């Protein structure tokens, strides 16, 4: 498992979030997980 820090643009603002994934996870999946994380946090 590795930690990846991703910058996500959500509602015209940039947010950094970390995602913990296995080493063989593709970039598209990492980005998707990061976007979901940010959306969950800001759509309370």
C-alpha cells in the first residue's frame, strides 16, 4: 500500500487529499477515489 497525494478541482477550488491504494492501482482509479473523497467531504 502507498499513499498518494492528489489535487482535485471541485467547485472551482483546488483541494489536496491523500488516497491509500495498492502499488498496482492505475492513475484513473486513484483520481476517481480522490474526487469521491472530496465530494463526500464538501457535500454534507
